[in-house]
DNA sequence: ATGGCAATGTTTCATTGA
C-alpha cells in the first residue's frame, strides 16, 4: 500500500496539481488536509473520474480533511472528528483501508506561543493522543498521517536557533508530539536514512523554498505492528515547485 | 534553477496560516 499525506491549502485551488499527481504517483490512499471546502462543494465526482473515492469532513473557509482511496480498495468504518471531543473545526477523519486503520489529521497551527489558539492546540493534542491510543487498542495496523504542525526535533528545522521557542517547535508542542509516539506510534520518516535539510513545509514569503528555509511538520506515524512493513518514506519536494504549489509537500510511505 | 505570500470571504481589506 502506498500511503500519502498532503496539506493542499485549498483543494479547489490545488485540484489541477492533485489530479496529475494521482495519475503519476498512483498512491493507494491519500490523506488530505486544509481542503477548505464544505462537504456540499467537495469535488468527489472529479476524483471519482480520476479513479479515486473520497471520504471527507469539511467546513467553510478553514480546515477540512479527507481520505482518498484508489478504486478497487474499500474504505470502511468512516469516523469523523474525535469521538467524545466537541470541536467545531473539522480536523480528523478515519477509515479502514485494506486492514489498516488510516487517520487523516490536521493539528491546529497554534498561531503564537501563549495565544488562545496555542492553548486550543495543546488541548486538542491531548484529546488526539487519547484517540490514537484508543485506536491502537482496537487495531494492530494503524497509520496516522497528516499535518501535525510540530517539527519534532531540531534537525527538522532549517535554522533551529532562529526558531527556538517559537510556535511549531516549542517544547510543549514537541512534548505533545512525543506523547503521540508514546501511545505506540513510530515516525516512518525516521525509519530510514534521510538527507539533512529535508522538510515538508516552506513559507511562501521571503524565498522560503528557494533557500530551503523549511520545517518538517507533516508526518506519517505507524503502529509498531505496521512499521516493519514500511519499505520507504520520502517527501515529494518537487510538488512544492511549479504553478500554484501548496506551501506543503506530500509525504509518501510505502507498506509492503 | 527553484521564486520574491496565498486563500478565503468579511472583498478592495481583515483574517489565518506556519
């Protein structure tokens, strides 16, 4: 199974990038974040014609997640949101695909350390951690893929000194990310040797991408039963180039 | 070489993202 995650920063705008990428990369499952579409406007017909079935949880303007599955594979037991956690923001959808419990997650950005949004982020991560733990208790094979809005370590940051203490790298956020791992998840990217300076997000401003001033904040986490099946994990940096790129690049993991 | 903010709606600016 080839499993990818991509924060598209508006599915509407990114469809002309997504469709040829699906055709060339041919992933089996794609977790999308920041679709920014209410469900009535989700382009499921277009994706269907492209050979994929989409399951989604969206809202107007902000957030929105989806799990897109190649025809021939069934997605079952769709669950939207975090059960038992009241949240007006659409940030999680889960489905079982080919025996793997797949979760597409969009962790809150947090805006600035100490802000209301930062407090919301940390509280959301607590609820998500409990949800991941419950999912791991019920399923051996789990993949949690998405935009975590946390760079786990300094090597995931282009310039750790300039980012120290800032949102996306602050210690409470990194502790929350370690809390995800502590439930029994593994960062698939770090199962393999990776080139230094590999990131998944670059600011649109200030020549962020040309200067490779990026962060690795998009991740594919695998349960310990599933991790040994992972043969590769890479970030598709080429998708940050060209016409109207998202500010995020896809992360692609392959499972034998 | 890459590209010098982008997307949305509240729309000609404010808000949010990271």
